[in-house]
C-alpha cells in the first residue's frame, strides 16, 4: 500500500495520451490499489493513472463518500459507448488546485471497461458518476476540465497559477476568479 504523488497543472505529463493496458497483471492490481488509497486520502471522487504519472488507461472512482468502498469502480481501458443529454456541473480536479468551474457534459453515459480481473463490464451512469467518468476519461486523453471552459476563464486561472508558482504567494481573495 502506498500513497502516490498527484501531478499538478501545469505539469506537461498531464497533457499526454495514456496507452491501453494490454494485460491486466499483478502490477495493474497493485497500481489500482495504490490509486484508490491516494484518491481517498486526497480526498477525491476519482483518479486517473495519468494524474500519478503513469501513462496507462486506468481509472478509479468512488462518488459515494458517505459509504466509502461500497461502490468502487476500478476501470481498465474505459471508453464511452453511448452518451445522451447535457448538463452543467461545477467541477474541480486534484490536479488543478484552488479552482472550480462549471463544465458542460453529457447527462447520461454508458462506459465499457475491463475490471481488475480483466473481465469486461458495462456501466450506466448519470449525475456525479457520469460527470466523473467523463472527467477521468478526459485525463487519459491528456485533457483537463479547464480545457472545456471559456478561454477567458482558463487564462485567468493559468495566469494566477503561474504567478503563484513564481512568487510562492497566493493572490488575495479579491483577485481570485472562481467563475
Ligand atoms: O474529486 C473530484 N471531484 C470532482 C467534482 C466534480 C467533477 C469532477 C470531479 S473529479 C475530482 C477528482 C479528480 O480530479 N479526478 O481526476
Ligand atoms: Ni481530475
């Protein structure tokens, strides 16, 4: 069991496309276990392998933190097979610190993936699970939720983040833009 380091924007590794897992091995099972520990410790409702610097198509999710570990998804090579409707959800990301924004996504998705035994599974999702699945699969394709908001909002965030990294000082509340 190990906690993994979560990469933060603007780490260039977050923009890489992850490769499919060809065989689900003991190493895959170990990575999934470490990713789950890291996700719960953060805490977050999902985590993609890309966020811990592993460019393999692996995602873990648990959107029910009231009853942790009862509805855990361990997904290998997940892909969206059907999506329907639209919604707008206020998203955050463990790799995008101190920022949330509304993002438009599909309302319902069907996702097919392998589980930790290499068995194919189909998931029908709506609400937060649907949003989180789309958010995590985006990570595997090198995309962050800030790539899905207006350029104005993204630029305000990326400038604030770069300034923070340069100076080590958080801008005051009044200059923070959380829209
Ligand atoms: O913990 C998380 N919460 C969240 C809230 C709304 C939309 C997406 C997410 S995913 C995020 C964890 C994360 O960054 N996963 O990649
Ligand atoms: Ni994220």
